[in-house]
C-alpha cells in the first residue's frame, strides 16, 4: 500500500468549472483527461466516474444532513490509484463509501480472471477504471444499496480487448414490496432504453451472482448485474453504463426518504446485524471484486474492504419465528421474486 | 444439511460409565467403537475426541459459572455427522463452541485438498474424525483460544493413506507478555515430550498459517500448528495429538482465571470487536478448515461458521495511537515473537 493524501472537501476555488463537481482532483491530470477523452474510453470512463462520485456523494451528504464525506486520494505504486469517499456515523447513514479506482500496469492473471466471465488469454498491460460503492444506513428499515461499474481494457499483443461490467443491487433487512418494485422498475426503465432484453437477463444474472451458496439464500432482493459487455459497440455500451449509473440515485433516494425516520426496536437492530453478517460472508467468500482486490498487488485494502459493515453479528442456529417479519424477508431471499410482474 | 437432534445435558443416567463423560452419545454406536478401537485408529480417535469434548466443555461450564452448553447432535446424509456444543452469552464466555465431526464417504477432491499440504492422488472412501473448537470471552482482556485436531484416512485403491493434523493458538486483544509465555511454554512442554524439534517447527508453521496476508498481520500470537503428521508411526503420532489436546486446558484456563474479572472500558470493547473483524477475515478468506467445510456437500454450515464471533466491527482506516495498548499488540501481530527466549 502506497502513501495517500487526505483532503477535506470542498477543495476547489473555482466552482464554475467541471472539476468543481468532483470530490477531488482526478487521478489522471485533468487537462490530459479532457484531451484524451475525445478518443479514449479509459479517459471517458474516468471523467464519468469522477462526475458520478461527486453527484452521489453530494446527494448523500444532503440526505444525511449531518456528516460529510472524508476524501482519501491514494496512489498505487504499481500504477494508478483511487479516490475513496467515506462517511461514518451520519444521522441517516451508518456507513457510506463511494470508491473510484483507476488501476494500470500488470495485474496477475488470477486477479484478471476474477473480473471476467469469458475465457480470454490475458496478459500484458491492463487498465481498469473502476467505480464501486456500498451504502448502509443504521436504521434497519432503510435497505443497503451496493453498486459498481467498471471498464476493463487489456492490450494482448497487438489486440486491444475491452469490456464493461457492473450492477446495482438492494439489501433490505425487512421486506417492503413497494420499495422492491420501485427499485426494480427504475432499473428496468434504465435497461429498456438500451435493449428490451437487458433487464430480464441482467436481473437473473444478479440473482445468480449474489447468491450465498452455503446458506442457500441471496444477499438481498437483487437488481441488475452484468459483465463482459462489449455490444453493440463501445460507445453504446458506455451509454448504457451511464444510464445505469444515473439511475442509482432515483432507485434509492426515495426509499431512504420514506424510511429514514421509521422507528425501530433493539431486536430489529440485532436482526439487521445478523443480516450484515451474511453480507460479510458473501463479500469475503464469493465476491469477485473483493477477490480481485485481495489478489492485486499494491491494492489498497481499506478501500476494498470498505464495503464491510461497521457492525455485524453471528448467532448459532438463529431461526426467525414463522410468519414473523424476519421470516418474510428470508422467504424472499430463498426464492427470488419477479418484482415487475408482482 | 440433514436433520439434527437437540439434547439437553446431562443425558446419561449411569454416571459411572465412560460414556457419562461425553456430552452426548457418540456418533458411532458405542459398543462398535469400543470393539473397533482395539485395532482401528478412526475408532480410537473418535473415542478420544468425545472424551476431550466432555472434559473441555465441563471445565468451561465450571469456569463460566452461569451458562451450560447447548448440545446438537446431527447426522450427515452422505455419511457421518457431528456433535456441536455451544455456549452463548455466559458470564465469562461470550461464545464458546466445541465441535466434533466424523465425516465418511466421498469428499470432493477440492475439499480434501484444503486439508492437506502433501500432494497425494486422493479419491475413494474418506473418513475424517475432526475435532474443532473456538472459545471467546466478552472481556477484551481475556484472549480467544482456538484449536482443532483431526485424523484423516483415505483409501486409495488398495492403499490406506492417513495423517494427523491440528493446532492450538491464542488471539489476545491486549498484550500480556506473561500470558503469551505461559501459553507457549505449556505447548512447548507438550511438544518436547515427543520430539525436541516439534515446538520450533510447529510454532513457525502456526505463525505462517494464521497470517492475514492482505493485512500484513497475524490473527493472534500463535501457538502450534501441524498437518500431514504420519511419523514416527501411527500410534506415536496419535499419542502426540493426545498430549497436545490434553495441554489445551492447562495452556488457557489460568489466563482466563487471571483476567475474567478485569475491568474494561467501552473503547477497549470496541477495539476487541475490530480485532474480531480480522478474525472473520482470516476464517472466511484463508482458513482451510472453513473452506473444507464450505466445499463439503452436506456439511453443517452452522457448525462450520460457529467460529465466527457474536459481534464484529470494521472501521475504515482505523489506526491506534502510537504507544497505545492497541498499538502494542499490533506490533506483535506484525512481527511474531519468540515467547520462549523472551
């Protein structure tokens, strides 16, 4: 782990410039980014994720009303770096992290393999703008949202291979069907703008991906997830990723606003902590992004494990009472629901 | 996961019999076990781990003074089963679990590979008496102990391959050098009875095994760890395992008695929870026993993940103040100490 700098926000004097919307100066020199973004997808993606990080963090700060994000810009010795924005102990959010990484240089094949479903023979230079995030509230009635969007580019001898991946998913602790419908409908509308097949395909992919095999249950109520996206062409795939990223706040903010003042009991809080234990199990045992991070030399462990909850709990053979609110959400986690048809 | 039965202890009327020392009736029929234990190591090991489970659980109940162990005997559909003894919310112990499994039948090669360092071509029938345990106190001044001892026997065509493995290690939250010395000296004395080379070798193995690579630190202050033990012969190797298992209580009980009434602050408790987060990271990312369990069809997930703490915590970029008590233990976790020479 290389040294990193800590800024406090806001850091820009000129509020009129595009850069003022960012949470920090970009990892790549801004003038270079602007120039290269005309032709180069790496630069386009980096600018876009900087913009999204700013938009999301500022909205969450407003929603929370108390806490601001702490901003850590860090460099990776082997190439690239990241901007980690984290909020702890807010009034609404127990922990919110919005992380960007732009990783260059040689990655070990085992790490690259974690990021890809297709089988390509990969080596040589790699570049990976990566935008990942997890946000959780202290109130058990406010679900946790997680999303990450990434662009991967690999030069293999003379051929450039690239793809996009990403997804947005929701982890409620108590079932509110209206919230699930709103969340899925917002993501479906984003998908439908680009292809009538995307939502169904990426919803199913999400249910399969966030499945905790050893528990026989999903981490949450799903959303969308995709990888290896290279069609119909680079610009259209990028536009799709942009639409998805722009749908994050509309899918989530109304749910937070609806529930952030809900009252809750200590027993409900304990149930939330048990479910956060499951979240930890998924992230450490199965999540490809986490494994990618743990296998990438010089990666910044605090940014990778930012997605772990502040508190988690394990209780031997905990089984909610039949017909309880806890049993209701468990049932949905064991059998994914079609929230659009519902 | 197959059905399991719950007993409450004590379950035996005839307190004079050997079986009365166990926590439950054995997995294998007792008369069969007694008969086969004359010649068969699987039966010998099963009887021994039953005896140890009884000895350890009853001592811990006495130490705690409030809680008794809950006893779950469960069967594995594919062959074998286990006896899980767990104590939650005691006066001294926040969570104590003493688990036995006796697993028969075909194991997937990936699962067997997790239990073994040597490279053998393994298939066919497997049998594995396995005795695993983790005990943690709520008081941050009482360390967590973990141990597991196992016998593995594989029939490969006509050849029987067998080996022993195991270890005992300590995870303190605050450094007490006297405790570390006592713990290591007790384990060294056990090793020295069998070979002058064992302690040094198995202490180093333990330091290497319980290393959390992505954090650059050990899970605790070590102890002993070994695998693939088949020398000098089966009976002598078994005697060594017995000596090690018999050393568990003497290595740990005096430390618990010394600290169980120590006062502590909320800040010390929070530090303990952060360290328990590291414990979770080790167990889910690296521990071969956990991976073995997660990969073994029909394994009982609640018994495998029994070693996870009741509560754990993660805090972004938490760094103890230099020279603080928290920094002192971290230093030892980053550079293993020779507690015998010390």
